[in-house]
C-alpha cells in the first residue's frame, strides 16, 4: 500500500514546531533538573533531617531516582495513546502534569512541620514528574522529526534535545542566583521554594506555544492508512506496544544500550558533581553551581552543531565520538576537579558535556528513524525511558554510594567507562539511519518488510 502523499512543511511552520517542542522540553527539564539540584543541596536537610549528612543525601537521591522508575510507565501510557491519538494532545497533558507537580513541591510542608509525611508527599510528586517526563521526550522529538525532511532531520530534531541543557541552565541559574543573593538560613527556610513556584509561569508559556502547532503530516498520513486498512480488512489494529516488541525488539535493545553512557554520564557530570565538589573537594555550592551553569550554556550551543554533523557523516559516527570521548574523559574529569580550581572544574564539566552532546544530539533522529510511524512514539519512548531505570535513575545514587564506600573517584570513573563500553557495543550492532525517509519506512512496514538502510543501497535504487 502506497503511503499517502504529504506536503512538506514550510520553513515558518517547521520553526514553530521546533519552538513548541523546545519550549515545552525546556520547561519539563527545568522541573526535573530543579528537583535533582535541590536533592543535592537542600532536600537532605528539609526532608531527611535525622540522618547523617551523606546518608541524608543518599535518601534524597533515592527520591530523585523514584522519578526515573515512573518514566517507563509514562512511556508505555503516553506512547500507546500518542501513537493512537496523536503527539500534540499527549504533549499538552505531559506539560500540565509536570508543571503541576513541580508547583506543588514548592508548597510542600517539610519534615519539621508534618514529620514523616513530608518525604512521602515529596516522593508522590516525584512519581508524577517521572510519569510525565516519560511521555514528554518521545512526543517532543517526534513532533520535529516527523515535520522535517531526511536531509536535515538530525539538525532540526536536535533542537528539542537542547531543552535538557536549557532546563538545566534555567534551574541552575535560578538556584545560583538565589544562593548568591540569600543567606544559607533564608534559602533553607523559604528561598528554595521560589524556583518550584516559578514553574507555574513557565507552564503557561509552554502551553501557549505548544497549542499553536498541528500534528505532523506523516502521522496524519499513517492515521489515514490505518483507517483504510481497517475498512478493507475489518481487522483490529495491533496495539503499538505489541507491534514494537514483535517487529522492533532489536531496535528497542539498541536504543536502550545507546542510552546507557549518555544517561549515566549526564547525571554524574551535572547532579553528582554538586555532591562531589562540595563534600569530597570542599568547594562551595556557589562554585559548583556556577561551573554547571556555564558548562550548560556551552552544552546548549554544541548540540545543534553535533546534530548538523550527523546529517553529513551519519548518526552512528557522531554518537560513537561522544560515547568513546566521555569514557576517556572520566579520569581527567575527576583529576581536574581535585585541583580545587574553578577553571579546572569548569573545564572538566564543559568537556564532559560536549562529549555528552555528541551522543544526545543525533539521538532524536536516530531513534525516530528506527520505527514506523504508528509505533514510533511507543518504540522511541520505551527504548529511551526503560533504559533510564538502569542508567540515569541510580547514577547519582551509585556514584554517591561509591564515594562513601571507597572515598575515591576511581570507582565512579570506572562505572561511567563501563557504561560507555556498553553503548559502543550497542552502536556497533545498529544500522546507520541517516538517509531513511519516514514515509518509506511506513510503506515497507505495511508491506511486511524491515526498513531498508538507504545508505547501503545504490544511489539509483534509493527512493526519491
């Protein structure tokens, strides 16, 4: 069955889609990272005050990890309905859920007020955050990937990825400004609530932009195809999850493996670093936050450049540069921090995030090009979010525990290197997807064939 023709988006409409995805992901990552920074700096004192300081930090990071545990559930639910109903509706819902939970955290009573109920309420709201983010990422990157063309998909789809460093930049910047302007006692008493309450304003902005865009042409075409198949055969369409596990289980495993180094390295570099710098190296909170703040700005700038490079040389080569680079950088990373120099700390975090960007930039297009449209939301979300349970969720927790047990950065560096090796293996098992046309993937899937790797076809045999 031929794919229905779809008109390409105009440059203006594509930019609106990119803006809608970027603003939404920035707000959601702001909410998510704000929690991580607060977990490292104040939650151990406010919600676990009876514990030893390092144990309190571990417990605080445990509630942080709970959010990751909810992300696969969000991926399943949002992926299913996103493939059935469309990307836009689910993205609006995810933004409302994430923003509402973050705003509510800013209103939470602490342990001093309600005792053990405080960490329970904090954990529940963290679960809501994780559930929402599990559905956000896949829909945001697909909205852009499916609007763009194959030639520049890596570049355009990398822009929603900049929402992560933009959110980190915003969250760290607000925290850094507050800690600089307020005394420690005032920040601990009420100042920490301000960044969480600001989320309400950001959500309104995100909704205003996100509601202005339409579904992608390729999704509308796939929806029409599905309706035509149902009319012709009167057979029920398979659930997206079932179709993914039946036809794309290999791609799901590759996506999960590819995420290991990307996810683990990011949370070690941006979240655990606040613990390591302030406890093991005895630097101030302000110094550590400033380093992450500046490095996040560089991270934001390099992601589109890596995405554009993946359009020229392929997704796999760029991704491999990042995975190998971050593995090789881990020992110099900690050695630079141990010098207790701000310049060395900034260099360590910045180079680490540049290598991370080489993995993160092509990821959106790479994963989107693995799956057919009617199972793409489910496939990308499952591959990305299920891996986060084993990767990003325990990364700060494991790193903090290793520091407590060994009083050394060596086991932490080896931990990240092991993740990098796993990602390299996954990438070597993957096919290059740079030239794949999403409409062709749908046509091949409808015909019962595996998507062809256009890069491996003769030039005169490639679809046009």
